[in-house]
């Protein structure tokens, strides 16, 4: 992105920053890495420029308690992937046990992934029932349902998965785990956002949208923000209804926003 942008673009990117779930989900994660991520997430705000902190830090369940202690009093929420992330290929009782563990450790938000194989087989009842069971376990917490759109093969499947997740009680529907070659795309996001809009028109209730997987630059994230704004309306683009899962993006966006010479 050019170092000179309009004030409107700056304001959009500043809003996006407060919608980030700052994330580390690597097999090599350590307590030291999680500690640094949490501390840095607290540091990354600038009152003078009106840049608030990120929405959440997202970690594996084993790091939830540590993250909660580190973030205490910061206003940053603790999110955890749980329920056989990223493949989703475990029996429901095993998924529920891991989710209960993450909640007991202090997670404010759970990012679960649907059973894509079941959806591709047309077993929609299983997909719905699993999400509903997890929704029941997460009452009072935020539930984000990952569709893994890169594995769903068709637009109809993405729309169906979005509908099932929303009907089963998702607070957010999320594009991707970030663990496969095809992660977030604007095409899949448009389908998901239109499904959210349709649900609101029919039921009068908003569901959130989370883009995640491969979004690493201000230019990329701005496209998702503008798409969501176009379909859902500007008033919906707050961290209550719009999130971005990010690891590399966070530092890059903050650096861009705090550049003294970029607003025209």
C-alpha cells in the first residue's frame, strides 16, 4: 500500500485494527511465544492516533490460562481454537471435552471447525447437530464456526455451511483455519456475507463474520473490510460483528497506521 492514503482509508484501517484476533497456532508454540504475543498485543495501541487494542488473542487450549493471566485488565479477550482443530475429524464427545477444557481454563471465545467431510457427503443433520451441541456448551461465550471454505468445493456448499452454522447458533461464521493451501478468499467471503445479510432480513438478527487465513497486508485486509461494509453496512463493522484472524498482519498494520507521513 502506498504511504499516502486518504483519511477515509486510514479510518477504515484503524477500525480494522480493533477487529483483529492476534493469533499464534503453530505446533512449535511455547509459553514464551504466547507471553510475547500477549504483551505485544497490549502494547499495540496509540491513544494519540485513536488506535485501540486488538479484539482478542487466539491460542491453543493449553495456553488459554497463561493468556488470560497475561491479558487480565487489558480489555483484550482470550480466544481458543478447540474441538479437533483444524481437521475436525474427531468424535463429538472428544470435541466437547476439549472445548470444556478451554472454557474451564478461561476462554472468552471458542473457534470451532465444522466436519467438512460430513457436509460434502450431504449429512447436514450431523453438521448442524455438532454445532448445536457445541453451542450448548459455550452458552454465554462467543462461538465462531470455521467453515474451511477452501475444502467445500462449490458456492452452494459454502452457502449451505453458512446457513447451517447460523441456524445452529453461531455468533460468527469464519472462513478458514489458515492450515490449508486455499484459505480466505473474497469470493467465499461474499457468499458468507450475503448469507448473513439474508438471515438478518429474515430473522432480524445479525451474525458476525471473521476472515482468516493468508491475510497479511493492509491492502488485503482493506478489501475484506470494504466488502463487508458494502454488504452489511458500515455500522456492522465493529469487533462485535467483524473479525480478522491475523499473525503477520498485526505488526504490519500497526506500523502503517503509526507512520507519520501517510495521510493526505
